[in-house]
C-alpha cells in the first residue's frame, strides 16, 4: 500500500551550519533585511535574561589561517562585549576542518577569555575530525583543551581509485581514534557514514557498516550524499547511485544497527541506549537547533565564522560567506551579519510540531492548542485527511489529545515532519507526490 506524504517539488533541503543534521532552518526564507543591529539587540536581550549559550564555529578549508583567525578573534571580541560574563557556554561545536594545534590553542584561549566556558566537563564541547590526519598526540591535546565529544567522518572513495576503496573499508584509522578517545576520557564518539555514491554497492556498504558496529561507537550518523551535511558539501560532486540502491543501503543501516542495539533518534541519527541523546529523548528533553539534535534546546545559539547562523528566540541571522566582506565588516567593528529571518507565528507552530515529532515521537495536541490559540484539525485542515490515512494504516496514532508515531512509522518521521512543513503551502497533493511504501516499512 502507498500513502501520499508530500510533493517532491515542495521538499526544501535545509543546509545550515549543522554537522550532523539538516537542523530546522530554511535558509530559503533568509533576506538581507536582517543586519548586525538586529543581532546586537538579540544578544543584549539574551544578556538581560542570562540565557545559556550554544556556540558553533566554522573553520573552512583552504583559507589563509592567520588572516581568518584574526577575523574570528575580532568577531568573538564583539560578541563578548554584548553577552554577559555569567552566561554559561553549555554547548560548543567546532566544525569544518581541524585547525593546526597552535591555532586551535590560540582560538580556544581567546574564546575562554571572552565567554564563560564551563570547567570539569560540565559542558558539551565537540569537534569534527578526519581520521586520516589525526593522531593520538593530537587527541590528547584536544582533550586538554576541553573537548569531550568527537565526530569522525568516514573517508570517501571513488570507483576509479582502487586504493581509495580499499582505504574506505580499512577500519584501522577510525579504530585508532575511538581507542584514543576512550583512553583520554572523551564522553562520546560519533561516526558519520554516507551512502548513495555510485561507486558504493549494498554489499560494500554493509561490509563497512559491520566494521563500524564492531568498533562500538556511541553514535552513528547515516546520511544520504544527495542531502549531505554541510561539511561534506565542499567535496567535489560525484555520481550518485540509483534510488533502489540508496533505499537498499538505508534499509541495511536500519536493520543492522537495530539488531546491534542502537536506538534510532531520527534524521539518520543512531545512538547507544545509554547515550546522552537517548536519555534526553526518554525524558522528553531532546531538542533540535542549528546544530541538530541537542540536550541544550534552552540555549541561545551563536555562530562564528563564514556563513555561520545564529538563532536567538525568533531571530535567525547568518554571517556573510564572502571572506573579503567578512573581514571588512569586522575591521569596521561591525558584526558580519549579511541576511536573516524572523520566524512568524505560523512558522513557530509548524516548527514546534516538527521538533516535538522528531524529538519525542509524539505531539501533545491540546498543549499546542493552548499555547498558540489554534484548533489543530482546522489549522492543519489541508493535510488532515492524510493524517487520518496514516492513522488507519498503523503508522501514527491520532486522537483529539495526541499524535504519536507508532513503531511501524519510526523510519518515516522525516517524511511526516515534511508533511507539516508544507502545511503552510496551499499546494494540494497531486500525482507527483512522494509516497510511503507501507509494505517496506
């Protein structure tokens, strides 16, 4: 049986500063009417309320290190002038490539001098690592700098380079980093595994996945290269596999990881049952922000670097992606905000629905109606028949009080969220709509 879920032409890829997740920011709505003054007002409001902070800093590849580092230090200085010294940094992520250790030490020293980083592993501080360019000595220095979570990307390969394919299957580099992380006391290790390149087959993907499961990382992020996190979008474009092969790889990932005891959080994220994210989901404290799934949804999110996105209440502000303009604005003591967006009431309702479904796998309909002053069936009348259809087919449980995702529908939470995402559009379902294959779930 097939159920219509959303029109393919309405699917908007959300590409933001997230490393693990597409997040919930539709940058297609961003416009140049949001500037540095808007962000300054939001930062001052955050200081008045003493909100905790979640920081994300991007270190792109191929830049002149010293010039970019000086610009980053100026941006950190300007932000530090407008936030409170007692606002704790509960979450920090360093994305992109890993800087040289000397540059990273200088950067972290400047961050700690301007912002309130927590001691004794009270915060969640993570960074991205390339297993081919990181050794044990570097891991020890990273731990000394306060990092306690790492994200490891599985090196890509191509069918034209047999040694690269062999290197793709070699578990030794990743095993070395995981062993180092456990030796130095990192709290968790995440491994990113992409699928969907033409050189991959279901057998090669299954073999790689089996080798990773044997290493027992705390988290595994499985993503489609056609909708890759931003850190992978800088790689040269390569041919993609067929939809049938991609579906097969996705199904293998779900079955093998479920059999290995991993808990599916959503959006391709699998975690061990005792992981912080799994525990947060069980307790109803899991959230999503620009960095993906997080235990720190109560924080104001501030991004540093080229193209970084900040999120404070209903304001989204994005830095310029042009290095010359980025440096020019900072040299003039201006934050490098280039565009942004204020989340309107209707968007807030849809985002609340999508976040709770993705994080809790259920939605308290009556609580939403009280909070926003709407009648749920009327507000989402355009998609209500589809929700009833999904209820009849056993993918969701729909009542006057709750909307719950049933076990048969857990693999399709993303499609369910996309259904609400397009609820603001007047476009009705049609023959081009994407479908859910119930028999394959």
